[in-house]
C-alpha cells in the first residue's frame, strides 16, 4: 500500500511503431538500480508486441510474465513497484526522446513523436519541445472539450468582473481563448528551438506533418505523501 511515485519511463522503437511505459518504485534510489533498469528495458521491449497494459502484464519476459517478474522484483528489492501505464504511437517516422536519462532509452520523461515527411533531426527537436512545453493535445480538434469549456467559463467570469459591456466581453473572450489554445496545443505553441515560429510553421518549413505525440512523466498525477525528513527519522527510530 506504500506510494510508488518514483521510477522510470522507458521507450522502445521498432520501425514505424513506438511505445512508452512507466514503471514506478517508491524511491529514486531503486530507479538507479541496474537490476530495476534491466527489468524496465525488458518491459518496454515486450510492450512493442501488445496492444494494452493488461496484455503487457501477461506478456513473456524471459520465461515469466511481466506481472510475475514485477512481483519477484518487489520481493528481492523490498520496495513496492507498479507497472502504471503504457502508450503506443505509429507513423511513417517515429522519433523518441528521453529527458533526464537514467540509462539507455529511459529516464524521468519519455516522448514519442510520429510524423510524415521531415527528417529524424527535426522529429527529435519536436520531441524535445514536447518534453519542455508539455502540450495538452496535438491541435484544437484533439483537445478535451471539457477543458476548453472550463477555461471559457473562467475567462467569462474574469471578463465580467471588469464591468465592461457584453459585446466587449465577447470580443475579449474570443482573444483570450485564441491565446489559450495557442498555449496548450502543440501546433499552436511557440517552437522552443525557434520561438519566432509556431510548431506548425516550423513543421511546414521542415516539410513535415506531425501526426501524433506521447509524453509520459514519472509520477505525473500521483499524490505523494509529503513527510518532512525529521518526521521520517523519528518514525524510523520508533521501528
């Protein structure tokens, strides 16, 4: 029941298919353990042959299922570990990038980018951009409508506080929503490599069409128990 919010994201690419998996541990110390890293690399390779996380748990990893391998590792290392999620992407060209690498093809943030046209060097730049800028979706069409509606309501409330007439407020909302969509979609964001261009414009220049991306960050969305060091030591002293 102990929280496993550290760990690694690993990526594996084979032709036009790529996968990213997140395997969690309780401490960053275990994430640096060679035994743990070997297991994570094996899980990522096994993920190339399956379609979802349930199938991955049953996939073969050196004569045992991934789930059993994980259970064995929990027993030998003595920390809670979880296979949390996987994401797959396919395309004409697929490029991967690891930010804060801890080993070959694994680290704290894993990014996959699928493209038509362009070259791998540009794809890698886009993947680095995704790692840094963390877009919510590829474009406006792929954004969760609930997210857009929530932002619209926030902007309406802020604009109404200004006391301006409704027709002025409506124009303000249009402008603010346009800015919001540019900030949260990959295509609309200013390209970190050349901020004078949007990612969409940079892709056009590179002769590429970005068809999808995946970004997994270790521990994203996991609520960690915050405990100060002194409390931790006191707890350990009490046994």
